[in-house]
C-alpha cells in the first residue's frame, strides 16, 4: 500500500509545483514538457520490448510497460523546472541534467528495486544514464527550435 501511495504522490505532487509560476511561463515551457513526455513514452516502449527493466508495481493497467508516476509526474514536471531555471544557460542545463540523470540511474532506480517497484534487467545503470543524458540534448534542441516561435511572435 505504501508503494502505491509513493507512486501516486510522484505523479500528482510535482504538478502542484506549477502553482509557483505564472501562466506565461507555463505556456513557454509546456511544449518541451509535452515533447519530453512523448519521448519518454517511446523510450519506455523500447525498454519494455528489450526488457531493459521490469516494473513490478503500477497504478494504471498499462503500468507494467510505462511507469506513469515517473514519466508523467516527476520527469515531466522536472523537465519543466529544469528549462525554467536553466533557459538560455546551456552549460548550466548540461550540468543539471548530468546530476539529475546520474541520481536517477545510480540512486533512484536502484532504490525502486529495493522497494520492489522496478529493477534493471538488460541494461546497466551506466547505459541508462547515457540514454537519459543523450535524450537531454534532443530535448534541448527541440526547445531551442520552439523558442523561435516566441521570437517570431514577439517581433510581430
């Protein structure tokens, strides 16, 4: 029961942090946030196919394939805040992603194994780290592309 509570909290609580910002900021960073959710959904589908990890406990019927709490909670909102706090500061963005991805790969996911929620199977923590860190560059590229829309809108 405590594991389900943790998973629901990981899904819902991060979204509540958006009350600490304004609607313009949400509009500005929501495209990259949604893109990240889509990208992570694809990654989880690949991971399920190749059994990179196994998810033992979930809160939705399809949760054995996609950890909803992580993909649509912590990771999605975390991406929003990383971009909000590091926008236009690429070196800082890289450092923050390096730290967050390392913490996820080497601390958080192994801890989920201890809790019996999920565990690595056919991927090593360092490989997971490389996948996630690599994705951060794709996400940043998408964000920079999206920012051109705002520059165009502001010049009109």
